[in-house]
């Protein structure tokens, strides 16, 4: 489930950890005790080929 930034901050007043993607969105109002974890997501197996086929079919 998703929580608003305000509700997360209230629960975790000592530190906030988020993904790098979310950290970019919070840059303007981030606090010194907010941290991010870089994410290196990769598709495995046949997933990359199936995704490329699907995207290609959408743009044709």
C-alpha cells in the first residue's frame, strides 16, 4: 500500500529511507536524516524479449 510522505515522516521521526526514484521527488523539501537506496532492477529470463515485443507491437 502507499502512504503519504507526511504519514511516513510522523511514524519514523528519526530517519526516512526511500528509493532513489522517490528521493528525486522529495529533493526540494528533504531533511538531513532522509536517505535513499539506489535500485538496480533487471528483468530476467524471457521477460526482456517479451517486453520488447509488446512495446514494439504498441508502436506499430
